[in-house]
């Protein structure tokens, strides 16, 4: 039995896109950075596109999966009035 080591499993919820996000984003920074942010789907998309422009390596479909995972896992908590 291996001793529990704090990891992205502790702060990042499981779900579709989790492993992909960890693999792509951890190439440059700790993926746990996402756990400290709460953004709208559009803001997550802009952030993911910015990371793509900075050299994150994934296909367009994979970037879409990452955006969906982040938007679902770390939504903006205050919803603006409609």
C-alpha cells in the first residue's frame, strides 16, 4: 500500500476531461491553479485559448473537452442577473 500523497485527485473533481486537463495543463503549471478560479464558460474558453497560444499542446477537440471540464467543475459562483 502506497502512502497517500496530495495530488490533483484531491482538489480536482473527477469527470470527463479530468485526466486530459491534468496531462495538458501540468506540462507548464500545476493543474490545481484551476481549483482557485471560478469562471464562466466563456471565460474558461478564453483562458484555455490563451494557454493554447502560449504553447499548450492538444487538439481543438481536446481543448474543448478541457474547457467543458473546467466550466463544469469550477463555475462562476455568482450568476449575473438575466
